[in-house]
C-alpha cells in the first residue's frame, strides 16, 4: 500500500511541475521544494520525468538556466 501512495504522490508532484512551468514559463528548485517539502535528489528526478513528458506530449523541454538559477520552459528544436 505504501508503494502505491508513493507512486500517486510522485505522479501528483510531476503533474504539478508541468502545470507550474506551463503556467509561469519557469520554476525554481526553491519553489518546488517549498511546495512539497522534499529533498533535492527528489527534485532532480521529478524534473527529469516532467521534462520527458513535456517533450513527448507538448514539444517543449525544460532547461536549467545557470545565471537565473531556474528551470526554463523552451520549445524543442526540430531535428529535420
């Protein structure tokens, strides 16, 4: 039962990242950690999963901007 709850929580967190970044265009690690009170390692895993979903379904990606210290939503470049 615990594993199912963990999976549901992870799905909710990843969905929240996608909603937040689509709405605001960017997200900081601090925004995310504050919302869910989680550790930094979890942030990176959830961001990666959100990036994969955005690339597959929205044609967008998440890139970390070092200078601004936030994750930025970007359009995928066409490979053709």
